[in-house]
């Protein structure tokens, strides 16, 4: 790119010897200066290229700083919601326990990711975990399907698992997240996808710098019955009286659907928090990098400027002394 | 100088957040599902296994041998935890089979809720909420988990709007053609008549 700019301006490119050994260690794309022969044989050293680079890096720094502030304010808004929704899934886990190692025929992996990028590695982590769960649950007579929420996971999973994707949902955060929206979503998923176990993969928000990939398992009522009859972790479920409804199965069906929508709500909120937090730290490191780059460019710029002044002085003085002596 | 000041201001909130963990997050109980982690490390050795909800929950106390004196209630909504491990004397919930009173030592039950009034009795004071619907789990160790989709204290309800809503849904039911519309109108009528009786009764 620098070469094209030079050619356009009709200048000859000749590398300067002195600054090169220092900058070559850093990054090669920096082409600090170039000399060219003026019409009268005077040599100029142009700092235009460095100045252009400095301007663009400064703009990048401003943009990433602004993005970080925006992400911080969005995080504050979603964080309170996510904190408040944490009590929602605990009663279900207290009642039905947590059986991620349950052995079922039809698994559905619900991967939650973000729509926008520039948020660090959280989406790749979610996709890797989803693929891991797929691998874990692969076997004879077993099938695993994906339900994808968010553009980023869609882009990654569509490449190699296209035939296993059942449903893709994007633009989740267009309107502020609410329980109604998520329950409609959960309804859609439950209607269209056959499942024995739903595994929801998301990033749980611990703090602004720590996001833990988590998988929550929601079992279908038939599997709950099967597990409770066979004893083990869900064995005490039989001891619970079921009030209302005609059959126990009906209540368990409602329970499974309610559990899924509650767990999804919490998962979506936590993932949104993680996304904003990851974006904050990504933009923060980006602005810090831009600042470092700007410092290095400023040093090069000053050195070049001083070298050109020195060259001019030397020429003037040597010219003057040639006239005298 | 201004840049450095703004950098300091930017850095400080991050440091503060790092030092102070989530105040509402429960301490991680070490019980993770061992079979899952083992199976994971066998198939995918390069990655850490994902965490499961069990590791984020505090384990519940086991069933005591004698009936405890107080009932511990967790009343949660999607956007808030109304009551979190609060010790009360009695809770009356609007189950689908009618108003159900829950006292300490109640048999373990799973009940679905219908729109109605939920009242929490603590000593001499009583708090009433109108809940839309949800579930209640009563565990053998006198823990009650009430999960509702929407719950409002009764003084926040407007009588006129309730009457208007009831009339609106009754007319919708009479003009409904498809089963879906009839079901929706019926739900509206149920909720509004429950609201009505909650406010008057």
C-alpha cells in the first residue's frame, strides 16, 4: 500500500539506513520515511506517510474507546436483569436435579451466541462446547440436532454441521430482552423440534473479565419419568404428590416447558452480559494496542523530522564552508 | 494529561469489578457431575468441560427428622426474586385445585398454579400478591419454591381496568371463531375474573 502511494506521487523509494534496524524488529508494515531527489538536488525526507498512519491509528483508538464505553453502559443495564433472573432456574434444579450425563436418543443442543462481532472469543467457545457435546452424545441410534440463536454461531456451525441444524434464530436483542419474548421463542423450539434432552450452551457471567461456558440440561417428561423410576438422582421424584391436572404426565409436560423457558431466559440474559463484558475487554485491549502503536509512530516521526532538519543544516553549513574555503 | 486522567477513570471501574464478585451469585458448591466430566475428558481432552448448574447452586438441607417450626419460602419471578429463603409461618397459594395452604412439614408436592391470590403469613403480618400462573414445589425439608411468571401486590391493581378487561374478553369470546381465539379469550376471562374476585373478596 505504501509502495502504491509512493508510485502515485512519482517519488523514488530509497530506504533510510538509520531508523530501519530499530523499526524492523517491531512490525514490518511501518515504512517510516522515504527520500527523493528534488529538482535542484536538495534531499527531502517526507513524514507524510507516518503522519497519515498516526492519524488513522488515533481514530481507531477513539472509536474503540467509544465502543468500550457503550458496551460498559449496555452491560450495566443487562447486568441487573441477569442478576435478578438468577433465582429462576434454581428451584428446577433443586427439584429435578441436574443430569448432563443422561443417556438419551434425541439430543438437541441449543447454542446461544451474539449477533454482533468484536466481542472476543466467547462465541467460538460456545461453538466448540456445542461441537464437543455433539461428539459426546454421538453413537448408534442416537442423533443430535442444533438450534442456533445468534448470527455468530450460525456462521461457524453452518460450515460443517449444516444438515444437523434444525432452527436458526437471529436478531434476538433488537428489542430489550423480556420473558415474554423468550417464552414465545421457547414455545417455537418445543413445537418444531423433537427432543429427549435439551442442552443449552451459553456463557455464564461471573465478572467483567470472567465468562464461564455452561451447559444446562432440560429433560423431556418421558425421560424424567424413566429416570425417576430407575432410581438414582431423580429417584425421589416419585415421592412428590402431584396436585391438579388429570394425569401426572400432563403436569410434568407443563413443568418441562416452563423449566425450558425459565432456563432459556436466564441463559439468554447471562450470554448478553458476557457478550458486553467480552466486548468491553476486547475494545479496551484494542485501544491500549492503538495507544502503544501511536507512541512508537510518534517516536519514529520525531526522529525523521529531526533527521531532516539536521540534513538541511548540514547541507547549508557545508555549502557555506565550501564558499568560504 | 487529560488522556491519562481519562485512562485512570476507565481503568478504575474494571479493577473494582474484578475485585468484587457478583454479590448475588451463590458460592460455587463443589459438587459437579463426575460422570459428565469424565466422559467429556475422554472424548474431548483438549478443552475444559463446561460447568453445569449444579455447581452454581447451594445444596439444600436434607429432610430433618422432626417437623421444623418455620417454612422457608423462595418466591421467584423472571425479573426479580421476591422472597429468597424467607422463613414464614404459612403460605396460601392458588393451585389449580383451589387455594392450598402450605405449612411446615407439608408433604412433598408439585402443584401448578392458576391466576389468583397468593398470601404469605409471617407472624401477624400478611402480604398478598396476585400471581398470573406458575408452579409451586414443596420439598420434604419444608422448603417451598414458588415460581410465577408475574406477581403484583394487590394495591397496584386498578379496579376499573379489570372491569374493562373482563367485559372486553367476554365480548371476544362470544365473537371468537377459531379454537385458538376461543382459548385466548377464555384465558383472558379467567385471569380477569380472578383479578376481580381478588380485589372484591
